[in-house]
C-alpha cells in the first residue's frame, strides 16, 4: 500500500508540471508581529519540588516578542512557493537567545512548501500548515502532499503525510550463504504514514460542512507503539434566524494514538454552540464532552485559560485532566469602534485520568479587552482564573499584548 501511495504521489507531481501560462512572475510578502508581558501562577497544578524535596515556587513573569513574515513566490505559469519565517520568537533574556551570544540562529522556518495548478486541481508538497477544525486539529505542521480541487463553494483534498521516517543508524553484519560479507546500515523501511480525504462544502443561506477521514498506517507496529487506525471528524456551521450555530464531532480508533488515556476504548468528543445577539451583546453558549482520552485542540478559542491559543493559556486543552463534560458562557460586546470586551465563564465535570487523579471538576473565569490602536494594530489585556478541584491553588494569569498585522 505504501509503495502504491508513493508511486501515485510521484505521478501526480510529474503531471503537475504542465499548466497554463498566467501572470508575470513575482513575489509578495505579508506578516504579523507581537510583544507581550505575562504573569502566570500555579500553571503546573500541583506542588513542585526539587530533587531534595524542597518546595519550588510556581509563578513566572516574563516578556516575549516575535516577528513572522509570510512570502509567496509565483512563476509565470502559476506555480508557487509559500513559506513563513519567524524572527526572534522567544522570551526576553538579556539577548542571550541571539547568535552573538552563542544561541545559534534565532530565525527558523514555520512552514515551506511548493504548489502548482494541474488543470482543475492543485498539487502542494513540503512542510505544510495543517488546519481541519479548531475542535480537532488546527495550526499543526505536517510533511506531506495535498491534491485538491477548489472553487467558490467546494474544497475537496486528498492528502498523504509522512509522520515518521524510520532511520536506524546502527549497523548489523550482513551474511550470504551463512558467511559474513560485511556490515551495513539497517534499511527496514518501517515508517508511519497518514492519508485520507478532506471536504469543505458551503451551502446557500450561510451553512457549511467540514469533514475528514484519515488512516494512520504504522509499519513499525510493535505492541504499544501500534498506531494503525482510522480517525474521522466533522463540523457544521450555519444560522437559524439571527442565531449562529456550530456543531463539532471527533472520533478515532484507540490505536491511532496509544499514548492517550483511552484504556483501549475509542476516544471521541462532541460540541454544540449557539451565539445569540442580546442587545449590544453577542452571547455565546456551548456544551461539550470529551471521552476516552480525547483532548480538544489547543486552538479551540472558546476558552482563554484552557487552551494554548491565548497569551495566558495554561496549554492544557479540555480533556487533558480526564474525561470531561462542560458548559460555557462567553459574552462579547463591542463597546466602541475600537474597544471589544469578551468574557468566559465555564464549569467542567471531570472523571480524572492517571496523571491528574486528584481532579474532580474545574471552573474558569476569564476575560479579554481588545483595543484597536490604529488600523492593523491591537492592544489587548487578558486576565484569567482557573480552579481545578483537587488542587490547593488555582491557576492565575494576566497579560498585556500588542499585535500588528502587515
């Protein structure tokens, strides 16, 4: 199967070299940048000690900054190359994270890939950004190949991704007819691959459906490392009157990720949301569940603390403490043309996993004020409180963040 996939991918890349002439060759740039000051306390949810058993403080204040630039180069025939590069993406540390002081380069590649039209299709290959739904998988990176069809209402994409290229540098003796003739690197091609189909379909009236089915193939498949299996996800969005609705679902076979706390059961999760205008306020209400080890993607933005998207995020997604049922309310109000206020109040009922056996429930109360300083620049203040029942101290965070886009 793997050899067939690789051969097909090669044929598609060869065929993609033929395309119609288009605009002049050129290059365009855009990007974003930020600087922020943060305070975080008790983000580890438990007492920290050193090797001697001495209690350690779990609070940290720091400043961070970065600049990201996206560039796209395009050929006369419509082929293109996309890349995003990050500059000085780090915490302030007396400039120690610079090449001049021995850290090495503070520039790195976020993604970089090539693409070309092939009749009604487009082929992309390289280090790709990977976005399905914010409930399941978002803002990830994959080494892979996409073949997709796109029009105003429909996107259909077949994908192939290399999850692990087996490389064993050890050498073993090589025998012919029972006699050693030398040594060589082990060449067993025991890789991990993922492939599947993604669909994004829009309908009249503002409705849309996103769905994906993917297969993980593990040629390394040895007992606990066996990751063969299927995963499926879907998202439906639309409006009913003046109410915006959203529904998400994710399911996967347990073997797709044996590191989850699934106890051999298939992980799954679901979420329902409605956004109702109440005067000047948009009131978001949502209910959801995560079961058998499923953890919501960190970019699920309905939470501020329980995510890895906000500046004061704990990096624990919903479901990280154990199987979870939750309800949340998040009002948002545009006070002026420049100022928007958002709040989050959520309660989570938790059936704790082994790593957080003390956890029984959790409560998040957090908020954000975003002020548009000028066109393309926003200054935000965030503050949050996350209390996990079973731990003595709640997590408390605060941040001041300047973001620009260009």
